[in-house]
C-alpha cells in the first residue's frame, strides 16, 4: 500500500512522513550508521553508565514483589510524593502530590500530552533554536505554530565557541498569539543553562501575554558549575508554569521512560485528559525505583555530575587539540564542536562521512533546526560525552588520525 496517499494525509501534513516513510529521527539514523560501520557512537544521548545500585535494586524488588500490572494513571503515590519532596528540597517549590504531580512515560510523553492538551490550532509556541527535535513534531501534531529565537554565538578570547541567548530577541518573539513558551534548561543540544535574567524575561513576557511556561529540565542534575535554576521557582512563575523532568538522564536509565509533570491542579487535569489516551499509565516497577532514586542524598547527585564533568573535560579538551572550535557546556551530555577550522563547512555531509572515514558518529547540529537549516551553525556537530572514558579516549584517537592530514 502506498503510505503517502489520502489516508495518511494528516501525518504527511504534520511533517511526520518523508517520501511516504515515517521520518526516522536523526538519532536512530546515526545509531544505525554506528552499527553498520562498527563506529564509536558519540551521537545518541544514552549513557554507558549503570544506574545507581539503590535504583536498580528497587526495580528488581518491585518486579519480584508483584508491581507488574497497570499502576494508577497519575502514577503511584510513592513516586508522586517523592517528586513533590524533591521539588521542595532542591528548589523550594511546594506541590500537592495528590493534585499537582503527574507521572508520565518519560519527558517525551509529558511534552506531547502538555502540548496536545494546551495548544489550539493556530496558537504560537515559542522555543529557542536549536531545539530538541520532538518539540517541532509535537507542536505540528497539535496544529500549533512554532516560533523560534536563535541562540547567539561568538568566539572567546581563547578561541572557544560561546553560545548564548539574546534576552531582547526573546522578549520580541512573544506576540498576542503566544500560548506556550517552552524553556529547555539545561539545553539540548548545547548544554547552555539559562541565566536568571533570561528566565526573568520569560516570566515577565509570559505574564504580559498571559502565556503558559512549559519547562524541559531533564538535565537538571547534570550541571557542572552552578546549580540548576528551576524556572517555576522564579517570582510570579509557579501558577503559570508546567515543569517537566524525567529519570532517564539523572539515573542513567533512558530505557525506563519515567517522567513527571508538576503544575497547578487545573493544568494537571487538562494534561491528564491527553495523557490517559496516549499511554494511560507508565512502567509500574520503575516508579517505586525512581522514587527511591529521587530521595537519595544530594551528595550522590553531586558525585554523578562531577564524574560526568571529568568526561566533558576529556572530550572538549581533546576535540580542541584536534582542531575543532569547541563550546564548553555548563551541563548535560553534549558538547557542540565547529568543524570549519578543519576545512569542513557542512556538518551534515561530514556526519554522514565520519562513521566510515573516522569510525566515530556525531550528530549535525542542523538536526535541531527547523527544516534542517542551521545557518551560522551549519559546520557544527554535537558530540556526546556520557560514554565511558575508554570510548571517549578511543574516539579522540580516531578523530586525531582523521584530522591530522587536514591541519
Ligand atoms: C531536552 C530533552 N527533552 C526530553 C528528552 C526525552 O526524555 P525522556 O527520555 O525522559 O522521554 C530528551 C532526551 O534526549 C532531551 O534531551
């Protein structure tokens, strides 16, 4: 059957099909390339690390103890209470676990359900650009209009790439049609953490335009210098903010797909209206395990971030020595590196060739731009450092051999 005919027009219109096929995500495409070339995969953001033992043991115990059938749609009480306690302890935010917390199937479902529940056709949704690629698809599914604010970039005195947000450009992007502003901090793909001044501008403009703030904070605990700033904790923000996070990155369990939302009851009710028809409920045995994880001592979270920071330094220092112009991320799993100094102006073409030529996979930054048009960032690649030290070291050796003749 032709999969791009009239029956599938809706999916095609939302940009979900390409040439009659489901458009593969760039991560799936590049992971397939890694396997085909036996290349080291610094593309997709999943860690080599094992989860903390407390978390893994709790999941095993939950399975053995019989937590294997549908849990409550809103999430098990132990996890909703742990999410509320975590938000209070880390950010000073008070939420009622019974009415203001919703457990979801990863941040992915949280974002989709939020956008589907709150965006009407024609409403504008504002994000930074580059952006996590799901945003554009979810906005399109809801019939929303995606508006973006480009990141700024310049070269520092030491030759590094420095990325930032132009607060005035962000303010100017709001309009009378803005329904949601989606704030991803720490940011994927750049590892940028939005400063207090930028977040204050978001709250100020959202209030002026009566828009809602949706956050994506999945890297909240993977910060290397300053602690994460939860947007909902800013003065005047909590009542209009839907905060989203998940367990995958914090606890190195990206395959478990447990996420959560905190927001005022009427917003949680509306989002539950969408969530219950997407998955109804989320991974029963993983929920108590993540509850145990969220209640771990803060020192455990700090140790996980410190360990990752060392691997960030290994990768960024190595890429800089090889000849890339690198950005040093403040948080997250990824660093952005500019291949232009190595004579490579087109990162998309380079990302296609690198697995075969160097045995290393990276993601072109264009994957995080509308229509793949990265503009000034066309020569930028995203490399993941959430991999083991030997993997990063070996990838750097391979890239060094590949780059040596180009310098
Ligand atoms: C910014 C961002 N948001 C959301 C997600 C998806 O999170 P989850 O795996 O919890 O669905 C990711 C995963 O890479 C991400 O980087």
